């Protein structure tokens, strides 16, 4: 715990609180509703674990490239949790406000786990690339994240499908790239969600500069 940054400690507290709400719901309702948050939050922590390892790399080596590739592959799993709001509805015996609190906290965890990992990736890239390329990588990652969330939520692909089901993933993506007007929903979601993530990310950076602190301290 002493090696964790303050923001990482707060993320652990946020995830723990979300899991506590989930545990209370399971005990009181005697139902496994929303139990998928356990798995989704686990997947959402993977990008942060990879970005933390990346910060220990002193150069652009083969290992750092693998860490970056792994991070980019799992990065959409964090903000993906936002889309779990689709499951929100009245589910007695608990009141709707309790489930709303659970869903909001889970979404917050997903957003922050993803964006903090991105801050750490940017910190690493800034040591080796000029600002223009760093900003390009960050913006491109957020737009790719929007596409990753779309194919995860609506096409039901997973991060590991790039290994277990690469042909289907590749052909599906290529077909959408070369026939964009047939898949307006795909690219509309990707673009708008990507823009939203960009606004989240650069707002956090602006706020960090405004208070004169360091997010990763």
C-alpha cells in the first residue's frame, strides 16, 4: 500500500465501496443481480496494473511495447462499465435509489480506473515522444476505446477474442471500416463515445493543473 499513489488508494476505496454495495444487495435480496460487476471491475483494473508496470520501464523496449499493446487491448474494459447502466431498473426488494447508487459508483470506478491508467501511459510516452505524438496517441486510444466498447456491448466480443476468435473479430471490423454507411450506429457510437472520453480525460488534466497538484502523486 505504501507504494500506491494517493489516487490509486482512492480507486481501491471506490471499488471496495461498490463491492460493499453489491454484497449488501446480494444478502438483502437473496439474488445475484448485478453480480457481473465483480468480473467487470476485475477486468477494469487490468489496464491500471499494466500501466503501473509500464511506468517502471526506462526505455521503449520490446517489453514496454507488449505492455502498451496489452494495455490498449484491455483499456476499453474500464469505461465499458458505463454501459452497464442499461441493466438499471426497478428490482425489489431494494429501492431504486440503492441500485442507482450501485450503478453510479460502478460507472465512476470504470471511468477513473481507465483514465488514471491513461494518465500513466501518457506519463511514460512523454519521456520518449514529442508532445504532438503523445497527444495523437492519447486521442487515438480514446477513439479506439469507443469502438472497443461498442463491439463489447453490442457485438459481444471480448478482449481475449483477439487470440481466441481473431478471424471473426478481424472480418467484422474490416467490414465496418470499408462499409461505414451500412454501420452508421457503429461509427456514431464510436465517435461520440470517444469524444465524451476525451472530454472526461482532458477535463481531469485541466482540473489537475487548476489545483496545482499532480494526479499521480
